[in-house]
């Protein structure tokens, strides 16, 4: 994992000189940057994320959770944006719908909005049949700066979530929505060559409920730090 991140960072540095020569129109494609979009403008992101789970949560059973990430951003009138995200590795699936409002001042861009989450996970093996269904919302604020060569953005979320557990389709646990923690995100978006664009970022979850660790069935409810890296292409 560390080797992969190093390779991606080197790739960014090698392409910085090329990016500086590109025109402003080359940065029209972005997903994480909080700049407003023109009405009906649409962008997509396809990538991978990898979260690191602490040993006290998973007890050496598994400590990394890879996910495929698919995102869509659609420009609406009056600086509003509609976003839809899907993160999945088959056993764990998270769908997010997020309306937001964006505006810019010189090279700074800002956005505020709310993410609505729907999570479903399942595992069946040798008579073992368990599933989880979760939901919640995360109001957020984001700030970004256009460095000409690349776009840098920072985002903070406040997370309110709930999750029910089912054993063989019978409800085993039931929870009401409650505040579970915060998420900090940092993302860099940069044109590479031609019509190709790349994004690389890091998320820091400080929470007592991390949906990607549901399969560990931990009873540990203290606030814990979960780091996550992501990377992918924008088109």
C-alpha cells in the first residue's frame, strides 16, 4: 500500500511541468474541488480506496478494506450541484446522494451541502448468514484553491448514522441515528496528458462507527482514527 502511494505521488511530480503548460480549459474536469459547475455539466470519477483498520478492531483477521469508488457530479442552475457516489467491494456497499451549493472568490472555491448515506453489507458462508442495513447523513463544508498546476481541496463532514443487523433475515440489533464522528478529506486533482485527469487523496475518519469494519463484529465503541487513501481518474 505504501509503495502504491509513493508511485502515485511520484507520478504527480513528474507531470507537474506538463500541467503548468495546459490552459485553463484543461481543468474543467473535477469531482472533489468545490467550484461551481455550469448547468448540465457532468463529470465522473472511477477509482480505488484503501482503508486501514486498527488491530484492536479487527484482531488480526483483516486490517485493510479495498473498495471500488464510482462518483458522478452534475451541475445545476444557481451554483447548485448534485452528486452521487457508490463505494463497493461486493460485501460492503455504500450509496451517497449529496446536494450542495458552491461559489468562488478569485482562486478560492467553497461549497456547503449534505450527504445522505445508505449502506448495505452481507456475508453468507456455511450456514452463516448475516447482513447489515445502515443510513444517515453528513453535513459538510469544503474549501479549495486553484494552484494553476493542480486543484487542492479540503473537506470536513459531521457524521450522523445508524445501522441495523440481521441474522438469517431476522433483526438482531436496531439503532437510532446518532452523531458518530467527523471526517477530514484532502484531495489533489491534476490534468495528466491529453484529455486524461487524475485525483489522489486522503481521508481521516475519527469515529466510533466505521461502516467498512462491520464484518469484524467488534463491540469496541470508542472514538478511533481510521486512515484511508484513494486514487482514480476523472472523465
